[in-house]
């Protein structure tokens, strides 16, 4: 599969101008932002009702903010916001374009706000003192919120941004990048809280991951996309520029019409599906697209193939 060539500064400038010109606010984008807003509110409730009272670290910047709050009493939401600022500016170019980056910034700001705002209306002891219940329901709520943010074509920042940076620069798969970043935070939680809570924290990460996949629609980490279109060049260019994923052009023949058609094949991550749908819809609304599950993706941009030998 052909991989996109690294863009020059001039190409980045041209892409920036193009994205600025294409920015529009309509009902579709409003719906995306409502999904994101609902998602971050659910995540904030999960933090305040279950995870923070039980001292369960969920990984990422929010988990790190919990640890800082425990040691210094610094507000969790404000810490999440401050911690995401350097990551956002380091990784905005890997967030899939300006529109996706704006949605991510929106998610970060409102998640930070609601996480601190809910302190005033939710009792500090939460709902229950049972660690099992806190792990299950905290993980489920947090994951459902994350899945809704993905449906709004955004990310929650933190591990999402860092994972994309690691994937882009070092070829570490997205799933492995998440595991690395979240495990480091949970390990710190074991030292600061206790190891029993660290183990429950790993359960929270697992449950929230499953819930996010189901809420977003689907279970596979990687997805394969096959697109039958009359505008293969435009769609392939969009996938290369916005998603920075490789594409392969296949030649097909219609079984009924006998017409020659081009079929685009690409492998993407779960969170990139909404962007892919948007690219295809904008370029060729009459295209036919099938998105399937991939149990494993090996090669450049994913897990290195040589590890499987």
C-alpha cells in the first residue's frame, strides 16, 4: 500500500488556506458539536461520581490531573486544560485537519470546565465506596462519553493526541501508544495511591475502551474501507491529506453493467471513520463504501510487520 509523502511547509500552508476556506457552520457541524458536548459532560460525571471519589486513575491527562490534585489539591479540570495545551500545539497537524482540531479543542475546554463545575453539585464521596462498582460504572460512563466525542469527529485530547504523535513519528500503532501512555499514568497511581487501586484502574481503562467502541459503533480497533467511486483521485487525495493514511487503487468491473470502476482500499483507525465518511460524501455522494473490521494491521503506520516473524 502506497504511503503519503511527507508534506513540505508550502504544502502545509496551502492545506491550511484550503481548510480555512472550507470552514462552514451548519446543522451537520452543530450536531457534531452537540455530540462532543454531551460526551464530555458524561465523561465529567463519570470522573466526579465514580473515578475521583474512589481514587481510580483512568489514564491519560485526566488521570495525571487526578494524581496532581491528590498531592496538591490543584483543580483537576484546570490541570487537564493546562496539560493539553502543549500536546495540542505539538500534535494539531496530526489531528486530521483544522475542523477536527477545532472539535478537539472544544472537547478539551468543556471537559475541563464541567469536571471542575460538577464539584459544586456532586458530593465528594460520590455514589458508592465499592471499588468494583466504581470501576464498572465509572469505566462504562467514561467510555460512552468518549464514544460520543468520537461520533462528533473529535477527540478528548491527552492520550489521543500523544498516541497520534507516537504513531506518526515512531510508527507505534495507535493501540500500543494508548497502552504505553495510559500504563505509565496507572503505574504512577500505584505509587501515589495504592496498587489495588492501580489494578482497578487498568480495569477502568479496559471497560471504558469497550464502551467507547460500542458507543461509537463497532468493536474492531482497525477498519478496512473499500470505496467504489467515479472520483478516485479526489477521494484518495483527501485520505492522504486529511487522514495521512495510505491508499491502494484497485481496478474493478461492474457485474451488471460491465463498466470499469476504480475501487479505493485503505486501512484506518476507528476514530477516523467519521472523517472518511465526510471526505467521501463531499467528493462523491454517489460512491459505494464498505467498512469492515480488521483484527490486526501490520506495516507502516500500524504495528511493525517484522515483530510477527
